[in-house]
């Protein structure tokens, strides 16, 4: 590709996480120079362990890879069509995970880092941007994520005149596989789903009787929690990443209808007795030596975690490679503060990407990085990129962030909360399907499935048109 402006001002990208790495890749592939500023390893966050780009700090899953029936699977497909580095590296480092796309976290991060290091238009600068980016950086993407360092977060808060940017979230523990008792637990994916790189038997399942479940829920409720400091006590959680003990507080059966649901699985050690609840563990590294407990993010103290989680049948002697913990999150009130191109209204040279914009999750963060990168590169060419239509997963997510949300509580507080991509963010179909291909009427759940599939098909078609109309023209300019 011919470098545009390769000798003039670069796009500065702050943060080499999921969003910043993808943004730098898109900027450089559009022929524009990118400088990627990353504070690790000089300054680490509370959750990152390495100096690698796009380090996954908790789960190793990119969630469903089903582009026809699942909104995040659709987002995967759209990102692949746009040459996403994050998706390319994830595909190359898959580990088995049923219907989900999960990755070997070290292999994935190494692949992203290598590609960025080797790109002739990308420079990686290892430094903290400890305040507002310098005034002479005319085109900046801030992608510093949920654990944005304090000096930068403070500067942004002052600039945006917001009272708060942070709240709390929790991570799940990881167990050494050889410490799991496989005479109690068994391998199986829910409904034996095979999925990308999977076998249909990718999860380790631990069964519970009603008595064991009752005891477990009681132990979760009694377990000692990490204290909040005074100023943190009113900090809310993401609904999508609630600590397991907070789910338990919401109702005795909540976990059995959530991460511990006993459906689609049969215990081969005791096939005639249906477990009352099931704890699942998912492979966490390529070697298959580590497994994370699915949905068990927690703020229990470390001692309580070991005691309570070892009451799970099969985990009595579990050795933990990492225990769960609490972390801070940082995100903007984007519908109010950002324009449709993710630029800060108060200072449009600053564009935001990733979780700071109020999207949630690895894939969503990377996808917003992708769009931010394309927009920033277009700006460098003196053009303005029309963002993908709202009928695409990328456009639907962007719409939620920059305008789709309606403020529902009094001014001064905020109702905008981080959100995963979902079909509820897409505009309705003009004429939802009512019949099957054979002409018979769709019934019950079939209608929902057909509707999702129609939304997905429309999205991919519209994305292809958008690419043809806007990106090919931009590339040729
Ligand atoms: C503990 C924890 C658990 C999570 N669990 C999950 C999960 O299981 N699944 C999921 O999908 N999502 C999870 N998330 C959310 C996930 O982290 C984000 O969705 C995703 O990583 C966000 O991508 P990002 O690029 O916005 O931020 P990140 O990937 O965090 O990248 C931000 C980068 O900016 C750097 N940085 C910060 N401040 C500065 C500065 N001032 N100067 C220079 N560099 C800076 C950081 O070191 C980091 O490398 C979790 C988040 C946390 C914190």
C-alpha cells in the first residue's frame, strides 16, 4: 500500500490494548503513520501481567463465533471482512471452546505484538501519557481502557467536566487442570456443540446435588468480601460481569439460571441422575493445563475463594493459578461527550476507542478501535469517513455509544452503561420473516431465530456495500 502522509504527522494512539492495537493496524494499513504509546512495562495496571499488546486480562473467550445467530459472532465476521488484526490473531491461536471462539492468551498477544512491531508504518513507544496528550498531537486516539492510569483519567475528567469516570468490575479464578478430580467431573460442551476449533467436549463440568448447591450458595453469601473504601461504596457493577456472590445475593436460584445452569449436559459418571446445578470450567491456555471457572468473577477475599470454591465437587483439591479479584473501570458518558465519529466534542483532536467509550468486552473494544482507526486515517487524508450503517453490528454498536442511548435518570447522574453488542441495538427489519423456506409458517422460537438470521444477513450485505462505497474510494484517494 502506498503510504499517505508517511513523512508528515502521525496518528498518535494511546494504549496498546485490544482497541489501540486494532486502531494502529487500521491506521497503518490505510497508509498513514501510527505511533502507539503504551505505558507497560514501565507502569503496569492492576490486571495486566505482561508487556504484550492486546493482553487479555481475564477470560480467554471472544464469545460466540456464530455469525448467523449471535450478535458478537456477527461482529467477528464483520471485523474479519475489514482485515482485523485482532480477529486474525485470535483465529490463529484458537483453543477448543464449544461454540465460542477462545484463544491461547499468550500466543494471541504475541501474534498481535509481532504484527505491530513488523509493520513499517507503526512505531511502538513505551511510555505513559500522564495527562492530556501534548497539544501538537493533532490526531489522537485515546484507547487506555478500563484501567486508564490516574493522571490521564483525571485530565479527561476535568476536560469533560464529569463528576466520575470509574466504577467496579471483577475477574474469575483460574485452576490447574491436573488438580481437578476427573472421577467426579467430566468433559462436555453444552448440547455437545462443536464450534470453532472445538470437539463438542471442551468444558470441564462439575455436578452438584440440591444439598451441595444450597450449601454453596450459603457459603458464597457468608464468605468474606474485599472491603470497599468509603468513596467506592456506591460504585455500580456491569450487569454482564457481576461477581458470583452478587448474583447469589439476587436470589437463591439466580446462579442455577445463569452460569450454573444444568442444561444440555449429562454426567457420564451417573447418567441417570440429573445434576441440580453444574459449574463449568473452560480451557484457558493452548497447552490445556489451565481452566477458568466460567462466570465466577468474584470479590471474595482470597482465603474465602479457596475455601468456598473447593466445596465444588471435583474441585476439592483445586490448585489456583490465579484467584479472582476486583478491578476499576473507566468509561465516558459517550452519548453526551462524543460526536458520531468518536471525537470529544470539547476537543475534537481527541478521539476515543475501546472500553472507555462505554462498549463492553474484548471484541466490542477492538471493533470500536477498528472504526476509530479508519476514521482517524481518513481525517489525515482530509476526508471524512461515513461510519458503517446502523444495520451492521459495527454501526449498531457505534450508534449505542454515540447516540442510541436515551438518558433515563436526572441530569447530573448517568444512566449510560457499558454494553455488549446484541440484536436489540439493531434497527428492526422492515418485514420480519413469517415463513420457512418450504412455505410453512414459523412458530414460537423459530420466529426469533429467523429474525436474528435475517438481521445478520442484512448486516453483512450492508457492510459489503459500505466497504465498496467508502473504503475502496478512500483507499484509492
Ligand atoms: C480485570 C478485568 C477483567 C475483565 N474481564 C473481561 C472478560 O472476561 N471478557 C471481556 O470480554 N472483557 C473483559 N474485561 C474488559 C476488557 O478488559 C476490555 O473489554 C478490553 O480489554 C478493553 O480493551 P481496551 O483496548 O479498551 O483496553 P485494554 O485492553 O485494557 O488496553 C488499554 C491499554 O492502555 C494502557 N494504558 C492505560 N493508561 C495509559 C496511559 N496513560 N498511557 C499509556 N498507556 C496506557 C494499558 O496498559 C493497556 O495496555 C475485563 C476488564 C478488566 C479490567
